[in-house]
C-alpha cells in the first residue's frame, strides 16, 4: 500500500501575528487526528513566487509527513495581510473549509511585533519612532535581497506593519463575506490564555473531532531579545560573506548552524523591557479605537479584556 498523500485542507488559521498562533499550533499538534505542516506557517498563498509553483509543490513541500490524520490544517498569520490570500484559498479549496482567526489587543500586539522585528535584526528604531514611520516605510518600500518575495512592499508590511496588522475589522468583514458564518470562528488571545482548556475544546468541536487529553501548559514564543543586534542582523539579512559560504557549506548544515547561533544569541526580556514604553490609552485612541468599535459590531459583543 502506497504512502497516503495530503490533497486537501480542512481548516486555515489566518492570523493574527503575535496573537497566539504558535501556541495554538503547538497545542493542536499534539492531537492524533490533526495534521499540521512540518513547517508551521507554510508560506504559500501569501507569497507570489511560492504560490505560482502550484498545489503539487504546496502539498509535497509542507505536508510530506502526512499519514492519514482526519483533519489537515494550515496556521499562517501572514494570510491576514492581503485579501488575495483569502481569494486564492477559495479558488483552490472552496468556501466549505473552516476558518479560525485569533485576535490580540492591537496595542500590545504592535509592541510584541516590534520586539520580534528587533530580535530578528530588522528594526533599529525605537518603538514610537517605528510606528510613526510605518506608513512611510510601506509606501516607499525597497528591494530586500534574499527575502522570500520580490514583491514590492511585502517585507515592509510583514516586518514593519505594527499598526496595520492590528486593524482587524476590514479583513474580518471580507472573511464573513466570503465564507458561511458557521464556518468561521473568532477567538481573543487574552481569553484563550485565561481559559486554554475550554477554548481548545471549543475549537476541536468546531473542527469536528473528538476531545483528547492535551498539554495546555506550553510556553510558546516567550519574550526574548538578541544579545547582539549585529549577530541577529547578520543571520537574517544578506551579506557577501554568507553568499560566499554557500559554496562551501551544505544547505542543511547552514540551516542548523543558523538556528543554533540564533538561539544562543537570545536571552529573556528583563522586567523593565517588558513594560510598555508608551501611553497605552493614547495609542489605542489614536490608532485603534474606531477599528475596535467596528470589530465589536462584527463579533456582536464587547471585548472587555481590551478595556
């Protein structure tokens, strides 16, 4: 009997970035009836160059260890960035699939996103200056050698979209326009953290699979920073030296070495570094208040944990 191959997707988690998608992945990955890609986010529908390679590439690259699990999913918060990702999903799988979306307090999400970009060596500016320059960066995007896409603006929206990626209402309106309401579930990150067990049980019921004893006490993407910004930048951005080393060091070893050095260059954020270096209410009022009101209308409830 030949190897079973994945040829469908039963659910997508579209976002949002820094809103618990890694935690969700790590918990659901334990379930024996759920298959998630070997590479967590499986960037395909969101990256033009990869999407044009076709579905055969998608399944053979990211779902190669599938062994007949009942439900196949793809968790990728970058699907939130462009509506075209939703259109591509529908073009390939229709609207009878399940859709999950995790939301996080957008001010806190923005700062967490900023810390991640600094950790990766992409961001030199202070937080307030970075969000001030976000529109300029996105509208005046540049080519980034070695980045996964040559599409203008993709890098900036991905790594500098601190405010824009926390404006949820427009994308959620689009999702509800495209998919049957019963096929969509929206969860709030802060509520997930407060009651992981019941939230995950609700997700499993939504996906139509049996409950199992899962470990909910996982720690995913804990707050860290780079010990050396220079080392992190070197690892995550192109250089002549890295281009030269490619001719002498096998790709698999390079990846393992990069992962090792990257992790060794990280350390936990201190208590003071975790504190908000901004006026929370001011940023909420300036950037997110109207979007939150629209979001609450879509959900039909107040998000009290964001008050």
